[in-house]
C-alpha cells in the first residue's frame, strides 16, 4: 500500500517535471523570427506565473483557495485590466 509520503513524492515529481517542461516550451516562444509579442505580453505572462507560484506556495501553509481563472492575452481581458487600473487611479485621485 502506498503511504501518503510516497504518494506525495510520486505526484510532486511528476507535476514538477510537467511544469518545468511547460516553462521550457514557454521559453521557446521567445524566437522573434517565428513569433510576435510585446514587452507587455511577456510582463503579463510572468506576472501571472509568479502570482500563481506565490499562491501555490501559500497553500502549503495556509489552507486552500479557489481555482485560478485561465490566463489570456486577448483584448477582452486587457479591457478589464485597463478598467481596473482606471478605477484604481480614480480612487488615488479622490483620496
């Protein structure tokens, strides 16, 4: 029978290796002769990854949280972010 520790090791290794492979594949998108992207795109991607890493790490000490929303670079998402930034700026100006 597999112990809780053995199960953790098996799953942690498999999931970590999968994540590392996905990060490697993400890095492959850096080829400017094949892909077009902006500095803002890259900043948003890595900001989201860093946020998710922080939240994941916190779960090991502070309990569970809801599942994250899917990441997207679409215009619709950018409009929502822009509206949030404008609202935050309005609050600063009022305060």
